[in-house]
C-alpha cells in the first residue's frame, strides 16, 4: 500500500476537476471508491467515502505504512456551493434515502452522515447547507491543526491553486489551470473519462 492522497472536499467543490488534474500529473485516481481493490489501487481518492471517513482512513494508512497520508481540502464560496449542492441533493434524495435499493450503501451512509438530517425540507434551506459545509470544514481544521504539512487547502477556481498543488506534491511541472467540469449541475463527466490511470470505484 503506497502513500495515499485523500481529497476531502465535499461534493460540488471541484473534486472531479482535481481528479482529472491528478490523472494528468501521473497519479492513479479513483473518484469515489467502494471496494478494497479500488482503495488499494488508487493513489488519489476523492468524494465518497473520503469526505466522510478521512479520519479513519488516515489512521488506517498510518497503521499500515507508519507514515501519514496526504490530504487535499477543496474550498468553494458558499454562495456558489449552496445552489449547486442543493440541486445535487434534491436530485439524489430518493435514491439516497430509500431502504429498498438505490445508491451504493457506502454513498448512502456518507451523505446521510454529513448532510443529516437528509430531508427535502432541510435540503431546501440555505442555512442548513451552510451549517453542513462549515461543520465539515471545522472538523478538518481541528483534525489537522498540528499537521499543517499534511494538508493542502485550495479553491480550484483561484488562479494560483494549480501552482499550490504542484508545490504540495513537490512536482516540477508546467503550471496549468484546473479544467472546469460538471458545469450546470451535471455530475457524470468522470464516467466518460478514459485514462489508463483511472481506477474504477467498484474494482474487484
């Protein structure tokens, strides 16, 4: 098991854009990982279950490797994130909350924990969404308060964010801009990407 880079930003903060950039930089990447094989084979892992389980995964990695994993937290302005996550949660709500199937159980658990209570009434409230975002952010700040070298915090829409990523990874590569992906509430761009370093979330 090699050192992991966990992307711990919430959905709709640019996780897909970052994952595409990491593929381009030569990392094996899973945008969501639901099997032991996908967790093992990917060096960079984002989204579910990472934004929910990062502390347990960090401790597991240290127990196996005797060194810390690296983490990338993605920020996004609340006035931009709220309408985007609201649209996503409203669209996902039925399949996240149903008890007779729907989405992957790991995805359902993670969304249910971070966005509790995951009701349509709560999702419609901007204050509720802000509270979820700020609670998640505060947990990250507290967890990494004594480990500043293990955490990179960036907003992929900012001009200097790609350079910050290269510096964090200690890579001497040409500076680019993060590609804008999943614009307009779409979340399927990752499924269409074909790359030899892309790791299937359900890899057996």
